[in-house]
C-alpha cells in the first residue's frame, strides 16, 4: 500500500468505513467457518505460513526527519511463521498467539494489510531499540530480558490482578504504554471449546503469568467538532476539563505529547505519511487555544477529528521499549517525570534525532515547577488532564538529559544516564531527590555503576555546574 493510497484512505475514511462494514458482513461467514474449524488445526494455524527472507513495509525516518513507508528485510524473521523470535512477540489484542507473518498477503482486506505493516513496524523498530541497548550500551539486563509481548490494537484496560479489566470498562485509544509483569489472582479454567488463535483469544480463561508487555492502542478518530458543539456557549472550567478528558485519553502516557510538540515544530519536514499526525498537533494546538480563550471560544478553529496511531511512529516504539528495558530499575507501574523523561531521552537517542530533545530544550530552559517559563507554543500542546505540571517535568527531564550531552559528549551522557539506573530507587527517586546524585555517582563510578567519566574530578564539577544552571 503506497503513501498515496494511505492518504486517500484517510481522506475517504467514511467511505472506507462503509466498505469495511460491508466486507465485515460478507466476511462473517468466513470467520464463523474459521472459528468452527477443528481446534487442533486452528490452534496451530495453517502449515504454509513460512516465508523465506521475507520483505516488510515499515515506517522509516530519513535524516531530514521525513518519514516514509519503505521496504526492509528483517533477517530475524526469516523462516519464521509469525512475528515472533526469542525476544519479541507481536500479537493482536488479547491473543497470546503471534500474528502470522503473511497476514494480509493475498488478501483484499485493507485492515489485514495494515496490520501486517504495523506488526512489521513494531517488530523492526523494537529490534533497533533492543540492539541499541545490547550493542551500544552493552546491557546484560536487556540481553537476558525474557521475551516481551507487544500487543497491537489493544483497547483493554490493565489490571494488576488479572491482566485485563472487565470488557465493560471504557476502551482505550490513541496511545501506548508499558505493562509490568504479573500473575492472575485467580486462573479461570478453560472450558471445552475454548481455544486460541492469533485473531481469537481465549478471552481470559487459562490466563497464566504474563511478562513485560507494551500495549499499542487502536487509532480512533475522535470527533472534536461534535464534542465542542455539545459544550455550552461559554464553557467554564469543569467543562473544559471534561473536554480535555475526552480529547486526551492518554492515561499517563507522555510520548505522544512529546511527538505532538515535535511535530508542531517540524512542519516543513513532516513527510506525507506523517501529515495526518501533523493534523494531530494542530488539533491539540487549536483545541488548547480554544480552551485558553474560554470566553470567546471560536469553534471554527477546532479541527474536526483527532487521532494518532502509536504503532506507526518509530520513536514511540523506541520510547516504549526503553520502559521495558529499564523496568527493573525505573518503575513502569505509574508514569512519572523521571520514567517518562528518561524513556523520551533514550527514544530520542535511539532515533538519533536531536530535533526532539533539542527543540524541546529551546522552549523549556528554566526550572519547571515555578510555572513562570516563557510563553511558548509548547504550552499549548497536548497535556494530560490535571497533571500538566508533571507533564512539564517529563519534558524538562528530556531536555535536561539531552543537553547533558553538551557538557560531556552525547555518548558519555547516554552512558551516564544508563549507569545511573543502578543508583536509583525504582519507586522513590525523582528529579529533585536522588537523580542528580545518581548521575554524579555514576560519573565517579560508585558501585555497582561503572565509572563513566574519563576525568571524574573535572567532569563531575562540570556536571554540578550544569545541574545548578538548570535549577537542580
Ligand atoms: Zn512512556
């Protein structure tokens, strides 16, 4: 599927939706047939799935920052029947069976074709992120990390007690997030007839312990115009807050926001593929402008739709893998300025794209929690409901860490952050207590951190000066 096709697909979403509904109806008999097939056979899937030296379409970003769909080889998947190797497994929703390698091939179903691109994209970029940790940072932890499960189109809520919350809860869209490993409080036995294929989960019977996971939420277009139209003429703050909750259903995930900031700032280099994402930035920008100018809310400024497809953005995949890679040292149980900022930092490093960190730095120089920073477009960008100060802080963390590369070298700064993980308290350390301490100790090489600085007497002093200049 070419970029033009994709753009057309976006332009004619309504029509395609109708076509999809029709094909769904016509396809139903086929699906029913599939699910009624003998269990042993469907559980294994067709035997003819192996593809030698498969080629895949993924999103790659060029040096200019422009993103495009490109054909790549993924040697790790050669001869594999599904998107799974010893380190990474890509599944659909709640299923624990990997998505078949040839999903959507020889099919006219656009959704399946798109699923293959998403599965390949997440697999490909997770490999890149993993290689960064194992080959550049020589991470033994990541080398020994058990297989991670990456769920696409996953709209469930997470439950510490049972993996998934009841299906009756609200669905989650337009973001992504890390899931800590765990085991169910109570295992529901499977009944005869319960079986699992890649597109048909057990539906939470037989669910046993799960490992580290990332959930990539489905993209969903939210009709902002309808939402705004339903608002009173002069909405007061509670209404705005409510609107924010609808517009930003991101449950503690800041990566997307950072991208929106970046996309807002990179208009000239945004490629055709990412232009829908640029639309996201504008939506938020205008919506926030609208929220800011409460009294004279101009609904004409608010674009009609809003969505983001996190599985299609390489840097989000890097950010998410970083959460998993650091999860034993930096908690992923809840979002904090520290864990989001650090994930943003490694995400930007893996992408080797300084425009993310550097740009944010340009807009956020001062101490973040006094609320006195210069008025910038950044402030109008996506923020999580009721935790804007914490969102600001995670951007501050990214900017702060990124510019540490100007004090040391970018490579040394990255190594320093990575070694400092040993000196953090996973649940307690925050930006103001313990983090800079850990960085200085890693510079000197306080065990178990390896000494990162070549001349600690000089470099630790430079670092301290830098921390002070950033108000830490
Ligand atoms: Zn995150």
